[in-house]
């Protein structure tokens, strides 16, 4: 905006109105004038002014009427009220209703300029915050969770169903599957999206520090507590608190968490004041909490309290059909970061990625793609650009295929990579060919041909398993 904006000056004294408008135009502002409240409102309805400078006393309706209308219908427009006989009470009332400023006539030029510059500056901040929120929606919204696999589709449906509620959500899944991204997506889909999203990695802090981190502490609560500290629960008030690795919480911390979940209140460490909060809690774990309940390591009542809605994040090895989508997404992302122009990845490299078990899940795949882009010597990622432990599996499969060439043995034929991928996809979809074709990213006719080529039938496979 560069300190210049679109302004409307409203005053029933034509000479004063034009004098203010001329002064504001001389400063570079686009400025219009109006002599009545009605004509001013008609113009405001047609055009989005950055700020309106309005006299309180107008011949038809007063400036407070204009202020109330603008606050209700054009809240992005700042209103600066002017009056010849200002009182503290009227100024307080104007600010309470929503006026940006309240100035007393005769208005000094510098005073008016300063007020308008502050109004324009505030508008820039509001617009910048709006853009940042839009960027957060793009980065952390559900659209950024990539996957067409039916397990992911079920997860998306569940997320959309529970997002705009206060219900506690427990996200289950292995490390690296994207539990944090799912938690952020739930927050972004909820009515709390404009409120704080606060994340705490419970496993990264010792018990003594974790309790202080969550609930805060008062000065002198323990050695080193030189001042009061606000905890994450208060920071997340009105928004969402995401507790990752909740399975590592100590028994004493579990008791305090149970109270917060039940009563939405707590005391800081060493404090006596009870704080009440409105926080939506999302928790995540890669551990089997049911087993920890059975062994007495996790409170049963807390488990039932947090396991109201559970979302399971599938490991990457169980949704191999999503690997090409993920690779394409991260190739574009790292192209931007590294100023490279990689067009894609060759088919043999994709097949190699789909055969790998991915113990590190999506997080590991991201690292592999970034490494491949940095090392790629052409505009396409090849097998040679992948890490050695992945390429080793490629060479072993090739050697095994050569040894089994010409063999009619069904178990030996399972070593064929494409055949194995098809069988795994069929098993994953309960041998539903329509869903399997979708998972593999091919049409149903192609799947039939490949099943015929590799002699894949449910009967033969069931016989082998038996």
C-alpha cells in the first residue's frame, strides 16, 4: 500500500470537507467526499475504501450510524470520527463500537495524517495475516495430505466428520506416517482454525520439564524457576493442543491430563490458582496403548477418555499405489527449493520404490526424493540416483528373476516384482479388481491382462496360502 490508500471524507461543511480532501490528495491518497451520511453509505456500498474520515454531526444521521453500518458490513474499512465538541464518554463509546480513532476539530493536518497512516498500517497487517492464514491452509490443510488409497480415503472421511467438533481425537500410526500433518488438517478444518495450534512432543522432554511445559509454573516452584511461565494449555486456549507420543507420559502426568480432559481445568506447577481452558485435544502415538493398559503402564481411565475417536494413519508399505503421487509432489517441492528442473522418475525406479518396505514411512520417502533430486545428473530420476540399500534390492530381484527364468514353479514366480505388487494390491483390497486397479493407477482391463499373463487367480493363491 506504501502509505497511500483510498479514502472517503464525510462532512456537511463543504469547505472543510474539500479542504481535508485536498490535503489528503496532496499526500498521494485517492480521496472522495460526501456531505451526508446517506450519500456516504451509498458510496461505501459501491467501493471498498481503506478508511473513512467522518464528522459525527451530519444533517440526516450522525457519524455513529455510519460507524455501526461499516463495522457490521465492511469491517475491513477503518472509520475515523471527527467532532467539534468531543468528550471522553463519546470517545470511549466510539472506540467501543469499533472506530479506529476519534479526533477533535479543528483537526491538525499532521494529526489527521498520522491517524490515517496508522489505519492503513493496520490494514496491511490484517491483509498480511489473511494471506498467511491462506498459506497455512494450503500447507497444512487436508488437500496437502496426499493419497488415493482406500485406507487414506476412509481416513479423510473420518477427519472431515470429527474436525468441527470438540471431541478428543487419538491418531495411531508408525513414526513418519504424517500424524502431525493429520492433526494440523483436523485443526484447519475446524471452527478453531483462526485460533492457536500448539504442538508438544511428549517424548522429547523429561517428565519434570514436560509437566511445566504443559501446565506452566510459578516463580520458585523448583530450582531455576526464576519467573512465572505460561504453559501450552493456556497458549492453546480457544484452539487446539496436539500431544505427540502420548504413550511416553508418566503416571503422574497422566493423572493431570485426565483431570484436564474431564474438567478443562488445572493448576500450574507450584501454583494454587485454578485455570479453566477451552482446548480441543488431539493426541498421537506409535505405541500399542491397549497393551500398555494391560501391563499397567498406561491408565485405563485415561485411555478410554482419549480414545473417543481414533484415526489410523496407514504405513506407506500398505498404500504403495500412493508412492507415484507422493514422489511427483515432492519432486515439484524440491525442484523449487533446489532450483532444479527434474521432470519425473523412470518406471523402473518407481517399481523399486514400491517394492521397498519403508520402515521410515513417508518421512523416509521424502529424504530419498530430496537426495535423488540433488544427485540426479539428468532431468529424470533413475535407479542409479536412489540410495544403495534400495538399489541392492533391485539387483537381488534381477538376479532372482534370472535364476528363475523358464521356471513353471508358482512360488518361484512370486519373485517377479510386478506380479508380487499385483498380488499384494489384490490382497489389500480383498481381491476386488475394481478397487485394485484404482490402487495401482491402471484401468481394469490392464489389470485383467496382467493377471492372465502372470496366471494370478484367487483360487490358486488361496491354495498356496493353505
